[in-house]
């Protein structure tokens, strides 16, 4: 996940690249989307909001997330899976 842009209407658009298939697409989510992170919290899991992480997600691919969907196929939350590069 990378190239985050804060949009009007309290949403964030990010570029997502699927690891297994390499398919790249844009996803728009509310700034309030929950994100469980460890790397930016010193190694201890902490819940943050996507809007708080836009600056870190603006650069190229370096952060991998697991995506949690709701029953209707919408992204409910993100969980940090691993970090690809150093900041």
C-alpha cells in the first residue's frame, strides 16, 4: 500500500498492489478506517486511524497490510503484516 492522498470528504485514496498476483489498483477508504500498526509504535501493536498514516503511506511501496473485509466486501480494517524497507 502506497501513494496515499487525502481527498475531500474525509477519505484517503491509496494504491494497492496484491502480493500474489501483482495486480495494482486504487482503493478509497474513510480516514477513520482502523489500522493496527506495530512498526510506527515501537513494536507494540496499536490501533490508529488511516488518516493519521497518510504521510507515511505517500511514498513508494514499503508497508504490507492484511485487509479485513466486512460481510458486504468493504474494507473494515487493516493490520500491519510486515515492513518491506526502512524509513
